C-alpha cells in the first residue's frame, strides 16, 4: 500500500529545493535544477489512483487530465455523486471531509495513511448509499 507520508515528504523536499533555487537565482544555471513542485501531480493524483485500486467495489472516478482542485477541495466522485474531498493544510498534510453537493456533511479528519482514507471513504459511501427513511405511503390518517 502506498505511503501518503512519503509522497508528502518528497513534495516538501522538492518544493524546498525549488524555492531555494529560485531565491538563489540558480534555476537557469543549474542543469540538475529541481522541477517546479506540483502538489496535485506529486501527491493527490497518486493517492486517488491508489484509492480507485483499493476500492474497486465503489467504482470511484479516477482523476483525468482535467482534474483540478475546486472550491478548496480535491473532490472524490462515485459516478456523478460527490463522496468527499481531500484538502491540504498549511504544512501540506491531508485532511478528508465527507461532502454532498459541495457542502460538508461530516467532520474534517486528518489523513495519515491509505488505510485511514479508505476507512473514511467507506464511511462516507455508507452514508450515501443508505436508503432514506420515508413515510409509509400506504398509511392513511384516521379522519372522524
């Protein structure tokens, strides 16, 4: 199973090296210059692809070339339904929030491992796929 912390640490290292090179004005001079950091490509997309692989029963939508952060979240979709969103904090650590129609329907939870993310997505999917209680349409009121 993929290690989320390793992805985040590698991103931090690349970002620090890149911005150090920018501030030292050594990007153009250095042939081994670090690449511009891309949190989505380096952290989010690998995590979402792994999530799709780990939860085949939910048929989650894998990220495509048009995938981007929207409204502060990297959305996770099941068909056309929103399951939740990943969001980096100021230190690039991830949180997961269950969402419905772009609105939180549960607490924001720190995510440190794929196991934690899988558990949170399963919980969000359970909420989404539980039939709603409806009034019995056959029951009639007694009118006197």
